[in-house]
DNA sequence: TGGCCGTGTCATAAA
DNA sequence: GGTTTATGACACGGC
């Protein structure tokens, strides 16, 4: 029965796809609910379908992750997703939304050549204004998307199920309702809260389409006038459009002109002006040479969905056109280009967003869950949304979802197995691979360490079992520094490296220190095998108390730099430092350990040093220890803690030195900037002096005495008054008021 | 062989 | 008053 359902569903979906491709509108909405319920369960459309919840869904559907039916399961979901994407036309939201905003009559008037665009602010120009509009609308759309999960794949669900919103009443799936209309309607709905427009009446829709193409052209043309770059793009797009379209350019143009004649771009956004020009019989302008739109021919039933795709793709960026062409030419929405890694990058950003709008999309788990409305943010409105929707590859899913999984299952081999189950293609190389490798290496090192530490085979097998059973827990623990303080954490590093396991972990640097703590625990558990139950209990409680060691483990790990004693940059002494460090640790720590062994101290030094004082005292009281033993234990504890303190102190010292060094460098840079600025100022002053001197000479040379003769520069001089006036004075000191004139104005008048 | 460096340890003060 | 932490000073070993 299950197989019958599967094949029945797939057959219907494939038929729907074919019908959609040949232009017959397939409204799958009414049928989607039964399909959803068949495939996803009765509440699937309302439940959040996140990838990491897939297992739960599978449980609900009696689909085990390892079941062979998974393939068919996801295939059916994928096909349904395609069908859903077919009955709408999604256009780069920013572009289309811009058109709609620009339709606002009091806002959008594209200026004619040589005329300033009478936009808001006037001087802003078209580019800025359009950019602002795009930006604002994009922001608005994102907000709207976050509120109602956006449109696109999610929209239909919300409309079909729980979101009546403001859909117009007469839109109920008219037979001749084309895709563009539906999308524009969708956009009207989406932006109804912006107060820009009411949805156009039916009679206005043709005009809307015209405006759409007018805006396309006018944008491109204005940009062209601004920077002379996009005109070529537009021409290329037209050429591409013509090449792809079954209708020639001239045919399109003729159709366009016959249907909606319009004139120069100054009137493009002004329908009244268009009408007036049409009435006046004035010949249209270069607009027609660039503006064309088979999309306009929605009156023409010969232009089908594919044609409209061509239209939309022709308005996009060249690279997007290529992609879209791949989609179209493949004869199906499914295309290899849909798995373009470039778009996977886009989807990565989307997948990181928690609680994204994928929740209400019942098919998103097969696609990895996309957020169509967020696409323009990361992709800058360069591609069709269906693309984003479908190109969310499984690799993205694994890379993005798994780190979000609890208990640190990033490196969980089971997780990778599960994720690979969802891949219908070979697993692509991804960062997860490296993570997994690291995790496996850690596990291998761990096992080697256990063998080195003299664990018996039973313990080693238990270790292996633990790692195999739930490496996520193990990793989680390893990420948690078993220390509430930096000193303890650093100590765990140094102490572990001082022991015989230093060869394994000392070279790990700060990265391996968290594993060291685990090693310590294991060592304690192993070392105290012959100890009393109290010691064992303290080992477990002291090192593994979650409340004590689990506070912000990641930040703790980040905050602790146990390479404080090493230069920040690579230095030739680095190897030496590590070597000497481990060697000395081993040697010196062994001294105290040897003493402890000689005195038959029943605890390890790690335990002595790292136990909290209460438990440490309790430990001492519960054992009959001689005074010498107690002294040695206290000395060991004191020295161990002091050693950690010394390390911290030196690290802080170095930090202070580095900060001072950086401060000095910063001050030097600041000083250099000031010197440069000073030089520029001097140069500027010098230039101004030169200009002033030249001006002085020019003014003086134009001065004449009463007989019209030039004034001798040896006898007269110009003096500048505080009130901005210029005085002519004699050189001998007797101020001559004979030519008292107010600066330049009077001079010009004199001229 | 002396200098440098890293580290451990002690003494001491402060929290 | 005991414990912990920070820090200067010193010693030691390696390079």
C-alpha cells in the first residue's frame, strides 16, 4: 500500500510538472493537503519541519532513518516542492518590489535627459532614490517575511491553511490568471502594510505590467546616463531575451507599441503623459528601441510560462541569466545548476538563522529549508527564488544544521551517517569532514592515551564503547573545561602535559587542554582503582559536576590561552619551548609524584591539587595519614596551585606587554598620521600664501592713480582691514586714505 | 661558557 | 585564621 501511494503520488506530480511546463496552469493547492497528509502527516503543514527534527517526523511516520523508503520519501517531497514552485512565478524580490514602489505617482517621475528627476529631495537623483527605495522595500519585505514566513513556498501554505490575510476576494484561481499576476498580487499583499499602494484593480493590471517594463528600462537607462555601464547590460539582456524568446525583438516591440504605446522616458512613469503623447501622435522615442516585453503580451496566450521565465531572466544579472537559462533549457526545473555551490553558499546564511521561515514549509527538509525572503539580503537580488529554494543542498544541511544540534554532535559519526542518508548524491566535501576527522583523531588519541596510561583492556573497551555509543556526549564533555577557573583549566593543561601523557597532548597546545581534563579524570579513575570509594566518589563529583564545569564551556576554552609562554607569532623557539616545557613538567612533576609514592600517598597529585578545599579536607580526614604525609600533601597542593598561579601571572604579564606593544604601535601610527596631516597643512598654507601673493599682485597692478597711471609698488602697499576692506597705504608709513575701497567688489566695479 | 629563556618554587601580600 | 591568588625573586636546566 505504501508503494502504491508513493508511485501514485509521484505519477501525479510528474504529470503536474509536465502540464505546468507546457503552460497549463496546475493548481495543486486543493490537492496538497491530502498529499501532505499522506506523506507528511496531518499536521505537517503546521509543524516546524526542521532538519534536525526530521528524525521525529520519521518516527511519527514509521520511517526509520535507515529505511530504504527514505529515498522515495524525499523524492516525493522534492517533487511536490517543484510543483509548488511551478504555480508561482518568483522574481527577485528587490527588483520587482522596486517597480511597485516606483509606481507611486507622487514619488516616481523619471527625469528626461538634462532634467533633474523631481524626486524627493530633488538633488538626490534617481540612483539614490531608487537605491533607497530598493533598500527600504527590501527591509520591509524581510520584516514581512519574518512575520508571515514570507511568500514563496511558504506563502501558499499559510494561505491555504492558516493565513487568510488580505488576499483579494476575486483572485480565487481564475482560469486565465497568469503567474505574473499572482505574484504581483502577492507583492501587493506583502506590501500592503507599507502604505504604498492598494492592489490595482483588474483594469489597472495591464498598466501595471507596462509600468513594470518601463521601470526596467528607465532604471537601466537612468543608470546608463549616470555611469554608462548598465546600458550595455540592458542591451545584452535584450539580445539574450531575443535569442531565447520565440518572439523576435521587433515583434515584441511591435506588440508592445500596438498594445501600450508610450513615449519618452519622461512619461514612462506618468500614464497621463503617455496618453497625452499618444494622443498627440508624437513619435515614440528611443524607449521603444530598448524597451520590450513579451511579458506584456499576457494577452497573447502563445507566450507561456517558459516565455515569461525568459522575460524575467532577461532582466536579471548576466550570471543569473545563465543559471536561469540552464534551468529553462534543461526542460525541467530540475537541473544540475540548481546544485550550484555558489547558491549553496547563499543558503548557508539562511540555514544559520534560527527559527527561520522554513518552519511552515512542509518540504523544506528535503531541500534543507530555505528562506526565500531572506535571499535578497545575502544574494542582492540576483537570482530567482526558486533557485535558492532548490539549491539548498544536503551538504549545506549537514554543515549548518549539525552544529546546531545539541550535545555537540558535530563530530558524531552517527550524525554523519544520518546526514548522508539524506544525500541523494555523493557527499560533497565540506567543513564537516574536517571536523569529523578531528573528532576521530581525538578519539584515536584518547584510546592511545588510555593504552599508554596502562588501562586494562576492559577499561579501554569501555572507553571505546563510550566513544562509539555517543561520541557527541564525549565531545561535549571534552569541550567543557573541567574547571571553573582559568587557573584550574590552565593547570589541567600543564599538569597533564607534565605526566606521561604529555607526548600525546602537550603538542595540542590550548586546543587539547580540554581533553586533558578528561584524561585526568580517566587517570584518576584508573589510578584510584585501588583507592577508597570516597576517593572515587570525589573524582567523579569534583571533575564531572556539570554545574561546576559547564558554565560557558566554549567561552572558557576561548578565553584560556595556555600558550602564554610562547610568542604570538611563530618563532624558532616554539618547538624548544614546548619540548622543554613538557620535559620539565614531566621531570619536576615526577619529583613530587615520586615523593608521594615514597610516602605512600593514596591520591594522585592531580586530585590533591584540583580538589576544592572542602572535599580536600574531607579527603584528608577520611584517611589515616601521618603528619609527614599530610605535610607533603599540603606542600604538593600549595606548589601545584602556586605553579598555576605563576603561569597565570606570567601570562598576564605577557598580555600586558603585548597590549603595551600594540598601544605603542598604535601611537606610532597616530603620530605618523599627525605628521602627515601637518605636512599637508603646511603645504596648504604655502599654496594659500602663494595664491594670496598672486592675488595681491593682480589687484595692485590694476590700481591706477588719478591720472590713470599704475601705482608704483615701491610707494604703495595694500593693507587688509579687519572689516574685510582693503586699504591702500604708502610705503613710508603714512597711511594714505586716497584709495579706500571695499575689497574685491569695488575693484571689480572699478574694472 | 655566558646569556637568554622557560619553568618551578618560595616568600609575601592581598582578597 | 585558613585558603586562594597574585607577584617578585631566585634557582635550575636547556639551548
